[in-house]
């Protein structure tokens, strides 16, 4: 598996409010660019258990099928169950922890590609995906 890229941001809201936004996969285009989801199944909690993600950001443009594991309002993890044409494996997570008057949200992402790409370029693309998502999530929740 690839090395993980991660970043954190503090959002002035509770974990439940933030996780509600994260769990609404089909609404992602409202607050982050380059990513769309189609939910393919939900668990007993009503949250996505499977989804198809289409990503179009920088050098990474592909569609993959993912499964999700939710840990209440504390964490969500996803992994590839159907590779795309560029992406062979994708693992990620949002981890939420109380932080003073808000919540620290950490986004971790690891992408394995079928195509050869310089490591620095791949990490830069991962970082761009993470930063876009975290900043968009903060604006959306706090706005």
C-alpha cells in the first residue's frame, strides 16, 4: 500500500454536525471540487456502505468503487473494492476528535496507481485532494 498523506483542520462545530456533512456523500459537489459520489448501498445507520467515486483533480482522473466503515461520529474509513483505469487501490479516512471549542478533523489518504507517476507529483495530488476537502468542509460547516 502507498504511504498515506494526511492533514488536519479545526472546525468550530461538534463531531455529530461535521460527520453529518461528511456522511452525505452525494452533496460533496456543494463543498468540494473534483469529486462526485453515487451511493450504491447503505447500512443500518443510513450511511453509505458502498459508493462509486469519480475523481477529477490534477493528474488523477478516474472512477472507483468504495466500501465504507463508520465508527459513529468519530471516524469513517473507506477502501477500494473496484479499481479504476488509473487507481488500483485507495484507502482513506476522516478522524474526528474534540479540540477546545471545536473538532479537529484529520483526513488521511493513500492512493496506489496503475500508471507510473513520480512520487512527488502523486503526493502533491493527494495533498491537493485533502486540502480542498478540509477547507471546503470547514467553509460549509461554519458558513
